[in-house]
């Protein structure tokens, strides 16, 4: 009992430290409205959109960026861990691509500094798209329509992986979701959310959730340990941030996920073990805050979380340029 109490005190102290200078702010809310995307190079974004949806970047010719980060499904795939090449089961839950430009880093462990660096990872990952940067560039270079696009955007018809990832990142930077009901409330429309939802937001703040889930993305800006009060038991997801830093102190530390559009991005956590928001709120309360939310408290917080769904990406799907006679053909299955 003393050990448990000590862990709870340590957890609350950590939360208090994290929120110092923030939780006591009286002149502003700790969540900022999402700002609409500003497109400065429409041709670059359009090229990136084509590449995002093009399965020819994968070895099988079947998997695209949109396969695991489906823009019709909250920017994720709604399964515990994604399915890659040869039906390989992935080791970790696919985080949403929506508002990912607001993250401090990319991937759960933060191994990619930005979207451009992240974009090249899945292409060459044998468990994901299972291609290579060399092969994917060769495929694109063999497609006249893409050669013309790269010439238009970059002033050269030479395709390389740096240009590919730059274009994909430019498109992903437009995938922000402004105008949620909560954003409207933040901007002064006090009728945009209900009394229950406001009560949930007040609980979200008073119990300490906001210490980690703050800023425009309502998260995504820090790395935190999963399981402060109680250890989190998981069979997937690896060691977290320590795989990047090499520091044992970073074991089981993961990037705090954004809560924007969270009603759409189930299942939850790095291992996808929480199937519902109700379950996720319960687990977070117990393991991170040392608090058992009542049914009523849980329902209010979940109601608040539903107000964070903003305008979803809305655009015309790209028409991908046709392969040529010399374009390498896909290899759907490894022999």
C-alpha cells in the first residue's frame, strides 16, 4: 500500500512539474485552435498528393501511404497494428497523419525529426511497403507523367528520393483539421459545446490530462512514459523512445498522441489495446494519474473529446499517371 501511494505521489508530482507555469495560467486556454493550412506551392502539394495515393511506391504495387493512414478514416487504419507486405503484422499502431505537422517529431518513438524524414521510412521498410528508395525512384522515373510533374515542380526531370519525400511532406502539411466545435468555443462561440462537454473539459483540466495534452494538437509535443502510477503491460510496441536515444530512462516513453479527431482514430495507444475512448480514458486515469474516473466523469471527458473533431481533408482524388512499357512490374508476393 505504501509503495502504491508513493508511486501515486511521484506521478502527481511529475504531472505538477510538467504543468508548472502552464496549469495556473488564467489569461488563456492551454489548447489553441487549429489554423487552416497555407499552401505556398500548389504544384508541389498536388505532386505529393499523387505520391501519397500511389501504391507503385510499394513492392507489391498494392500498398500506398493511404493504406495505413486512410484519409477517409481519420488518417489511420482503425486496426491494432497495420498490415504490410506479404500480410506482415506491424509492431505498432499507426498514428494519424492528420495534424501530424504539429508533432514535435514523427513515429511513436520520434525517430524521424519531421514529415520529410518520416516519408521515406515506410517505402524501404520490409514489413511495410517493402520496396527501396532506388526502386521507387526508378519506377517514378519510368513514368512520363511523373517526369513531367517533377520537371514542373523542381525545374528538372530527374527524380530522386529527396524530391519524393519533400513532395509527400508538403501534401501531409495540408492535412490539418480546423473548425472543430471546441475550436469554435475557444474563439468565443459558447454555444458550440454542451454543458456536459464543457464539464468534461473542466475535468480534463482539473485532473491533469491537459499537462500532456495541450497546444493546438492537444498533444504531440512531448514524450512521456506510458505507465507512471502502474506499469503498462503490453506485448507490442517495443521499448519506445529508448530505441532512439539509447537511454534506459527513456524506456516505454512514447510521443504523446494528438487528441484531435480522436473519436475517429481508434483503437488507442501505441499498441492499439484500447478499443474505445471510454476504455482509453479509464486506463489513462489509472495508470497516468492514479485516479479511477466514475462512470459519469468518464462520460463527460469522452463527450469533450468528441468536440475535437474538425473539418476532414476534402479534395479531389488524384488521377495517377499511367505506367510505361519499361516501368518495373509489382511483385505482390515474396517467393
